[in-house]
C-alpha cells in the first residue's frame, strides 16, 4: 500500500514597503479614533 504524504506548505508573504505603510497608517487611524472620543466620549 503506497503511502502518500500531504505536505502543507505555508507561503510566507513578505509585505512590500507600501503595504507596510498602508498598514501602519490604518493602525494609526484606528488608534486615533479610539483615543479621540470613541464610544465613551471622553
């Protein structure tokens, strides 16, 4: 009986510089929204 091995290869995606900047900007906007009022209104 032939045994077949199934290998799951995880391809690690290395983000480009623009992707990193977009992610950083999105994170900063989310933090700004949280700090500037948010649901508490402080």
